[in-house]
């Protein structure tokens, strides 16, 4: 996995009263970079508890799937130091609010980013995620091109 293929950090919060009572209502960070840089043994344990590879969870979150968002929020809680057994974790996933995390850019990063680069292009975000998602670690969307198919010409 390449750093530049990771999404910029996102934030989520629970909105349903029963979820707020269990998990709180503050914004919690979901960072693919934080996951990717976590100790491998811990990642293996998380995969075993979830029952799926973490890249599948990340892809699911990007696709706005129930499984992906549930796994991503569980991972975000884990990284925030809050632990719930995945088997008992069951938030109202479709009503969780998502947004792009505002990341403060330091002086040295501003100098590097003064000239536009392909990484400064808008990033594809999962549906339901609000905000701008440009970052040096973001992926850039590829143009969609449709090519017509033509029948093979008969020789003769």
C-alpha cells in the first residue's frame, strides 16, 4: 500500500440517541495512515476480531458500505483508545455523520505545496462525506473515459 493511495483523515460522530449514549457524540478521527502505520501484530488481531482483512474494511468505507463504515468507526474508536468488542459493536451506521478532518498545514508543508501538483486535485470521497479532500497523501481521481467498440472490419 502506498502512502499517496490513502485517504486524508476523516472524522465521524454518532447521531442516534442510543449510539450517543454508548459511544459519545464527539468527532472521532478515522485515519487510513494511522491504521497503516499501526504495529502489524495489532492489525492482525483487529482483522481476526473483525473477521475480514483491513483493506476490505477501508475499501468498504470508501464505497460507503454498512460493513465498511461499521469497521471504520470501530477502528477509529480503537485508535482513540476506546475499546468495544466488535461482536457487540452495532451502531446505527447509516446515520453516522462523516466529514473531512481539517488538518493544520505547517510552514514546511506550505512551502512544498506552493506549486500545484496532481496531489492537489480533488479527491474521491465516499458518499456522505462532506468537505474538501485535498492533501499530499490523497489519491487523485482518474478521468472516466468511454470508448466505443466497433465491430471488426471484414477483410476482402
